[in-house]
C-alpha cells in the first residue's frame, strides 16, 4: 500500500524500471520524456478523478498519447468498434484501488491485477488514454505492459499478440503481396461482415516521392490503422470505401493525422501492405489442456468428442514473451466403419500466430496431434492446447504409447492417400507421397499395388542421417524397405527432424514379376538378354536379367533328338526357384523350350551373380517298323492309284522321310520310286527304290534318314509301276 492507502502492485512497481526495460527500443526523445515521467494515481490526474472505468466506450475518445505504442492502441480501437467487447473484459476495482481485468496470457483466461498508478508528464498521461475521462484504455495497456515486462516492450508488438491477450482468439495476417486486389476485396468484406476486429498496416516508404504521396492523402507510412467500416457508394465509380482510424498524432510535426480517413478500396490496396484479422467470436468458449514439455521434441495425441457438427479454432498456445516454440498440429476423424483415423488438416507453427480453423461436419471421436520442438531450448516450461468452439470440449491425452502410435500411423496413412502426390511406379502400382503436402513434422508414403501378379520391392535411402526418422516400419537407419505383394498395400510413417530442410534421398524400385510374365517379356525381347550360349549344334540356352534376378531359357531346335541335361549353379545372393539344391535337371524333346528362374535373396544388395556347369546327352528317337507304318497310315500324305486299291503314303517322322506302299488289289505290284533332289536325307541304295508288293500283303516301307538332325529334310519322288496277275 502507498502512503495514500492505494494498492501498489509489487510485481509491476510504479517506477522507471517498469517504463524502460530495454533502452535500445526507444528514441532519444522518448527516453528523455520517460526519464522525466512521474507516476500518479488516476485520482490525481486531471480529468480522471471520478474513476469512470468503462461507462462510455467510444473509438472517437481513444487517444494514443505521446509515445509510439500505437499498435496496441489501434487494437483497442478495433475492439472498441463494438463496445460490449470491452465490457466483456470485466474491469473491476476493489476498495483498495486494485484493478482486475479478464486477459488471456498464453491465450487462456486469467484475471490480471494491476494498481491505479500511471506515468504522466506535466499532469498529462504519457500513453494511451480516453479524452472522455474513462480509465479502460489505461488499465488494459498497463495490464499488457505488465505481462510484457515494461511499457517499452509494448512498442511495435505484433497486433495479433495483443488481440490474443485481450480476447483469447487467434489472428491471421493477410499480405497484399500474396493476395490479388479482387481476392483481398472479397476477404476483407467477408471478415468485416463477421464483425471481426481488423487492423491494417500501411506501406513503408523508400523515396521522398512516396512520402509526399502519403502526406497528400493523410497517411502515415508503416503505421497501424483500425478498420472502422466498409461501405458501398453507388454514386461514384469506386464502389467500395474503407474507413480507417488513426489514434496517433506525430508529436514533433506540424502535420496532424489523427482521426478517420476514408479511402477507395483501390487506394487502400495500393498504400497498405498487410491486414491482421482477429477471429473473435463472442459466443465461443475455450477448452484447454496443458502440454508438459519434457523433451526437445514431444508428440501429444489428444482425443476429444463432439456431439454435433461444429466450427472450431485449434491452437498450441505459448508464452509469447519468449522465443516462439516450433510446433505442429494435425487433426483426424475416427471412422467408425474402419476404426481408422481419416486425416483432416494439419499445420506448422513457426511464430506465435498459428491456428487450425476447422469445420467438423461429422459428430464423433477425433484425435489431435500436438507436436512440440525445441521447447526447452526456448526456455519454455509449458504449452497449452486450446480449442475454441460453441461448446466446452473434454480433452484427454493418450498416454499409452502403443495406442498413440497406432493413431498416428492410421492418420498418416489416411493423409498419404488423401493428400499425397500420386506417382506411377509401374503398371498398376502407385506411390502417394506427402512430402510438401503436409505442414507438420510428420510425413507418410503409401503404396498401392493393383497388379494381379507383379510385386514391388522399394527402398528409400536418405542422404542426411539426422534429417529423418522412420517410425513405421521401424528402422535404425534413415532408410526404409518395403515389399508390396500383388493386390497389396503398404504405408510408411516418418518424422522429419529438420522440418524446414529439403529432404534428399535415393530411390530403388524393383519389380518382382511372376515367371509367366517374364517368359512373355523374354519372348517379346522386352527384357535384356545378357548371355546366349550354344551347347551343341541345335541346342542353346539364353539368360535374361530382370529387376531381382535372372530367367534362363533352354531351347532344343532338333527335330529328332532328345536333350537330357543337368545344370549346377553357383550363386551369390540368388536362389534357384525350381530347386533348393541349386541344381536344375532338364529333359527337352525336339523343338521344346523350358525355363528356370533365379531370384535375389536380398533384392537391394548390389551383387547378384551366378555361374553354371552342365552335363548333357542327346539321343535319336528309336521306333519299330510297325510303329512307323501305323503313324504313316494314320496321318501320312496319300497318293492313290486308279481303282483306289493301290496307294503310296509319306510322312516326315523325327526328321526322317518315310514312304509306305500299300497293295489291296488281287495283283502283284511292281513299283519303282525315283527320289528327286533329296535334301538332308541319306539314300544309301541310290535314288531309286524298287519294290514288289504281293496282294493284300502288309506293304513295304522305305525310310530315308535325316543326315543333320537340326536341319530340315525335303524330298519328292516319281512313280513307275506295273500290275501282274497273281499265279
């Protein structure tokens, strides 16, 4: 208590240290003025003795004072355009002269207590005041200065922080450089119609001409203005007009700019650079949960439930007197049909002004991931998760690590499917990657294999070992490998240690095709043939290399030889699919082709080698005369003589040219066949074959043997015959 009996705030004493904590923030003129300031109780200040707190809340009565605290005063002006917003702060004074006011340090509600002493020079207030003798501007400014540590710390503090301190609601900053004029016009009209408090900041000047232009229309460069109204005027070419309030008079200048200024929207857009909008909704209530900061990077899954569709703001709140905490938010909806979490929205906070604004259309259970980085390094001891909505919401931290990870991985999988960049890895095989799409420390990659037969091996290897942590599937290195079976899927969840750093990584994509598909590719020469070996004339094998191994093709081009072989492989990081002992036994009939496959044991290892030893045997086809005659009679080419009792049948069997003469007549047949230009056929008895066939005998067979088993045989013949009576 003071000598006069009034309350004195021991945490913010009415003395010089409460004015100037950091002299480097003020000008020499301000420093000299502040040094001469004395602290007077409001009852001693001319015009304020009646102690009216907020009987008349009027923007017109609000004045900046002598110092550059205009950002906060402009915030007060924008709030005071609707007086009940000031009344909701519930400023009270007790019998000892102590004031209390509703404030929102760190964004959540608290009663701030101050005394009634204010700095004055020549019995006039140095800082913000009301020329109607109202105390509310002085009280609110002092509460703000107390929270920041001194009055000098109030200078040029971002309006969004002041909005949060006085309302608890988040703000957004719109930059003219990033939003085109017509779009800004729509946004500004929309926010004004919702009665949001708005502060507009004018451009900086770079030339003397710029300064003259600003003066000509009554603007102060690089200065905050409260948006008072937007109005339509159909009598002029410019339809939309912006009315702004300046609460500051330049003390050492003959020019007076204080008061309202009305600009066409086009002029406003030209001379202003940014807009701060406080998304203040009076009927909303806050639901908060403290997040203990016990490590450099903490993940807090928090679940909540809503009974009906609602709109909400979600924030991580922090002490904005300290360095900003780097944090991220992600919200997901629990799908009751699949019990998986459907990703909704995420964002990353790199300064004090950050929030997620959500329209939750489905009643039910939700989960929010609040991710905090570098909190201890920034000397923060706590952070607050805040949800502002129409109804109070119960928030619960998920402490079970296994459950928390299950929620996270489910959400990230959903995020990859919904937000990921789609890349086609192979026909029917796709990757959905959230790098660049997700504004948080977490990223996910989802793989979908629609192929009915081809599997996928995929490896991602990150160059910076400290940049990434693979969460699922768990890896000790900054690398992950996945194997996606046909008609299968897989997701990978990861955490980026360096959120702002561009992540660089190498990728290896390998296709595991079925043997049938590889055979088709080999037949169409669509895969690389790396070796072709001729074992003997007419028998060969080829080796085709594919993503995860080799395909061997064995071909017997012979027409009358059977090939029997044994291939023994020596393998490095390979296995023989057809046999566990790395031995492939093969038997090939004439004109037959067979295949065997070698697959990599670890497809991602660079070394896959083979060597092969083989033994073989080639044998001609042995048939009895009866078997040959039966086949020729069944399917040979027939030449019939007049009367159809005598015929000659011929056929190539196992490469040999077989001729059969049949006599069904009652006479003796004397036949001479002359073979004309036989190719690759052996005629041991010359080119003529003379034969006598008795009536109804079994017939006569002539076989011209194939000389070279892997070359085609050709032959034609001439006929001369005579029939004699059978005595």
